[in-house]
């Protein structure tokens, strides 16, 4: 059996500067098949490169995919998306998703930094009508995006001008009563701290949360981004929980540095 993930040619048809830190790219990807999982991500390989970076499919309309890309001081995709990619052809890999609330969940609590905005928006759009949903979004001072999330969802914006403080924030949050689903993504060290907190202090059953390290704060361009796809497939095949799989992903990123 081939372990090579399916790849798609992705023509960049539009670029919009949503905020100084967020660029929206619309890609035309004929033949793309969504998983239907609202936090699904794809690997993106920009022209002339072979390394992937991972991006959430913010929305889909026919063959058109929207990715919201955070641009930060230095980075492979950052530099490409900051220029003029319209008219260029990138490559994306087949999508994978992680969001998996238990059937008995009565609420959703979504927490994340700027990189998690697309997933939180799509989760809220697809599930927020059915389950009471609260979003806590930590964004740079100039990156609050009015109207980014659907109506009817409670949104708390946390403006920041420094390193993420999401781990501290989550420790002080009131979780709703009864079974629900806590979903969170952001900087990996913060996410590791939160997993410990959820396990040791809140004693949340692992089926009731999903905490994902989306990026690592390292001093330079990452030598190699680790593909979450094979780790995800191998973890699922081995019967691991989402938590165990994302912890494996963190460990693989550490080892790859
Ligand atoms: C499942 C999944 C879904 C994701 N979805 C999205 C998404 O929808 N939108 C999105 O923008 N990102 C998303 N990410 C995060 C994205 O893959 C990383 O931020 C990636 O490293 C960015 O690549 P780059 O080429 O710009 O920078 P890299 O070349 O990877 O890194 C260069 C430097 O930038 C730093 N850096 C990387 N990311 C950030 C950041 N966000 N803020 C500040 N510094 C950073 C690194 O520490 C490094 O020093 C997702 C990640 C995963 C695993």
C-alpha cells in the first residue's frame, strides 16, 4: 500500500490582506475532496519548494478553497503569501481532520491564536447552530477581524502584543457544566501546558478535548516541518486517542528540530 498522500495542483486565484497579519488566499483545486471535518487541514507546498506547511481549509465552494495564512516576520509560506502569489500554482496534499466531539457533547469551547481562527470559524459555522459555542481568540493588537465568526457565537477577543498567554487564560476559564468538547490550537509549548492542565487539574476525559500544537516558536525558519498526516494515520491505525496522536506530533517536531 502506498503511504504517499494524494496531491492536488492548486492555482492561486485571489489574495486579500485581511489584517496586517492575515492573508486570505483562494485556490482553485479541481478534484479536491473534503473530509467534511471542520478543522481539516492540508499540506501546502509553494512553487519551487518541496517542504510543506500546514493550513486549515477555511471554507470550500466547489473547487475553490480558502486558506487564511498568518504572516509573521520570517517563513517559507509567509514570504510567498506576502508577495504576489496570484497566478502561481502551488501543491496541496489530501486533507485530514481532527475535530471529533462525543455524541453527548452539550457545548463547544474553542480557544486559539491567529493560526486557529480559520478552524474555529469553520467549526462554529458548521456546529455553532446546534451547540452553544464560545470562542476565545488571541490575536495581535491589529488583527481583530469583525465578522470573522458566525452570528450567535459568543466571542472573546484577547489582543496581545507579545508571546501567547493562552495556557494561563485557559486555566482561568469557566467551563460550562455537563459533557462538552474543548478544542484548542496554537503555539506548541502553550498547548503542551494545556494538555497537562486538562489532564491533571480539570481531569477532563480525553474524548472531550482536542489540543493541537500548530506551530513552534523557534529562532529561525524551521529546517523541516513535520507532516501530521502520517502520524495521524499511524496513530489511528494503532487505536490511539487524539490526545496521544497530537502528543506524538509534538514529540516528532521536537526531534526534527
Ligand atoms: C493542523 C494544522 C493546521 C494549521 N492551520 C493554519 C492556518 O489555517 N493558518 C495559519 O496561518 N497557520 C496554520 N497552521 C500553522 C502553520 O503551519 C505554521 O505557522 C507554519 O510554521 C507557518 O509556516 P511558515 O513557512 O510561514 O514559517 P516557518 O518557515 O515554518 O517558520 C519560520 C519562523 O516563523 C516562526 N513561526 C511559525 N509560525 C508562526 C506563527 N503563526 N506566528 C509567529 N511565528 C511563527 C517559527 O518559529 C520560525 O521561527 C496550522 C498548523 C497545523 C499543524
